[in-house]
C-alpha cells in the first residue's frame, strides 16, 4: 500500500447528471499528486460533464468526492472561487479576453483572485509566461497570436495561483497536430515539475506519443484502461 502519496482527487460511487439525465454512474477513482492522467471517450460520453463536476460547475449530488482538499458534496457557492484557485482550468477554446493583451489578461485574473502588489504580480506574470515560452509576447493581443500561442497563454493563466491540479478539457482540440504536440510538451514539462494534470482528450496520437495513466468514459462508466485497449 502506498501511503506516501498525497491524494489530489478521490471519487466514491459518484453519479454525474446533466439536469435529470444520468451521464455517469458508479464512478470510483483517485488521482495522486504528480500523476498525468488522460480522460478519453467518445463525443457525448461525459468527459466535459465529469470535468465540470470537478471544478464545481455541476454539483455533486450523489456519492462522495474530494478534490485538492475540498469536499465536493458539501461545496457551497461561496467556496467555488476558492476551489478554482487551487485548480488550473484549461479549455479547448482558450477563453482569453479579446479586448486586452496577454499581460492584461493575466493581471485581470490575479486581481480577481486577490493579488494587490504590482511588483509581485509582474514577477508572477513573467514567471508563468516564461514557463510556457511566451515571455516576449506579453504585449500581444489574443488575435495577434496563433492558436497554439493562445493556448500556451491560457496554460500560463492556469498556473498563476500555483494550482495543485490542472484540469485541461480538450486543450489541443482546436490545434493542428504539430501545434498540439508543442502544447503537450508544455503540459508534460509542467507535470515533470511536480504538477498533477488531468487532461480530457480525443487525440489518440498524443496518447501514443506520451503514454500515461488513462481513464475512459464509456457506457456511463469511468474506468482505467491499459493502452493497448484504448
Ligand atoms: N447543459 C446540458 N444540459 C443537458 N444535457 C447536457 C448538457 N451538456 C451536456 N449534456 C449531455 O450530457 C451528455 C454528456 O455530454 P458531455 O459534454 O459531458 O460529453 P463529452 O464526452 O464531453 O463530449 P464532447 O467530447 O463532445 O465534448 C451528452 O448526452 C450531452 O448531450
């Protein structure tokens, strides 16, 4: 038994609903600190609903779950912003604010999460942009960046509050294969530095290139698969 590892996520007998429709049931799984875990499954199999449950967008009404120290079952509306500070969420469509440049996008998030000291903010922004290879692009507006660059900025944004877990929902879904690999390398790097990552993806080429623990949504269940069965 491995008692040394910190559990970042644990779900027991969880069911996920979209309104009254059961999307997933009997979900039992855990993720340890430092793991890189894929979540795969066909369109409509429940990957996004699963992710939404983890970041408090869908309430956990059945079963029990804890994530980065928060009890998902008892989660109150007012706890959600604090939970999200301990999670870095990355989406397929980047979700950068189009009316401000990269630096301003990042400052916006820092301010919204309680940062006040200008010097510390600037230092943090430089640090996260450096991590994703975008240090020189802070003055650019989102529309002046390629899709891959925008996603790297979105990953930098996810890193701002040193999250314990990064939830990436189809982060390469809008990118061409080569750019996908570049973004994946950034995520791999971040994981090698100790950050835990759960990534929903359709991209089997990435799975083959960067094999790792894989969970599959299928038939309203989530289970671990070995790669040859993927
Ligand atoms: N807001 C919603 N209201 C009602 N039903 C929803 C809602 N969002 C998703 N669903 C349904 O829940 C099921 C799971 O959808 P979900 O988006 O979680 O799947 P997914 O695996 O992420 O698919 P994709 O890969 O296409 O994003 C689908 O049957 C979908 O129609």
